[in-house]
């Protein structure tokens, strides 16, 4: 004999047991890194960056590790001239040239006005002709998925020859060299956004200069990643920062797309 109300009476129990089991499975899985990563990557889809404006000097490669290839000839050329500064100041200026655009250094240390036209024409025509080594972290940039643009300040011939000697030209859609005497990176970023009809929310700016690409990027409302290996800018504003590029994919919302290393 079958009780007529047996099936309807069991329905709430089945629903309750099912719900309870789903809850248990969910609670157990939330501690599973794979599941956690899935939920985080799902969340990141909306903020994933697909356009990258990337600085060159001391971001893609480090000047210190390539000092002789980059600066050897320039140092010898400058030593052959009378810059009107002490030997001690010349040593300090040389160190600063590794990090700061030449014209800024020349102004700071007061290189003689008379020699500047010769120095500038030398720099305008100079090319790096020996291979340069990208930084050990360059693979984090290379493996980002999206459109990549180099935006660098300096003398065009020299900057373009660096890209060539680094062997990375094919990794980038365009290389833009900003002449800092007439423009700055902010204008170049705006021009790129305009020309390519880019959405600022899709862009991540990567660089080591808190006062240039990072500051200008934030002013334009763009997400930034400040690379600061020596902790030179502890108080500088930036959306993301790191003393290396190991967290670049997280900043780009591409953590789940990172290739297995
Ligand atoms: Mg730089």
C-alpha cells in the first residue's frame, strides 16, 4: 500500500538536501586555488587591458647592464670636449645620463653653451650598432596579449636603433619617439588614442618614470604600472607598481592567460 501523500511530502526534503549538498560543494571548492582563479579571472574579464603603451629605457631593458654598448662612445666623445665642468661633476653626470634624458643632464650640470650644438648634432646622428640585452623580465611584456606600442623620449635615430639592436621590433605595432624639447608623452598618448580610436579603459601604461609616463597616464585617467626596481619613487602615485614585472599580468587582468613557465 502506497501512502497517497508520500511524493509531495518528500519534495521539500529533496530540495533542502540538494541545496545543502550544493552549499557544501561550494564551500569546499572556494578554498581550491583553481576554482578561486576561475572566479577571479571571470571578474577580470571586465577590466582586462588589451592596449599597452610601454616605455623603452629602463623598462624593456636596463641601461646599466648595457652601459658600454650604449654610452661608451658618447662618454669618449664628451671627454674629448671642454664641457666646462669639473671631473667629479662629469662622473656624476655620466651616472645620471643612464637614467635621465641627455638634455636634462646637460642643463643640470651646466655643460658649456658653446659645445652644445656639436654635442646635439652628434646625438642626433648616433645609432646603437651593437646588440643590446632586454631585461630578464621582458618575457612578462612579450607574453601580454594585445596591441603594444613603445612610447619613448629621446633622439629618434638612437631610440629606433635601440629597438632594432634589442631584437624586439616585431613585438610592437608602432614605436613612437617623443622629442621632449617640443612635446611630451601626454601629447603622444592623446594622439595615439585619437588616431587608433582607443578606449582609455582598455589601456595599461608601463614605465619607470614616475614624472613622465606614469604621471601623464594618471592625468588622462589611464591605468598605470610603475616599475621601480630600486624603490626610487616610494611615494609616487600609480595604479599598480612593482620592483619587477612579475605582477604585470595581474595588473593587466590577464593572470589567467599567463603562459605556463
Ligand atoms: Mg624609462
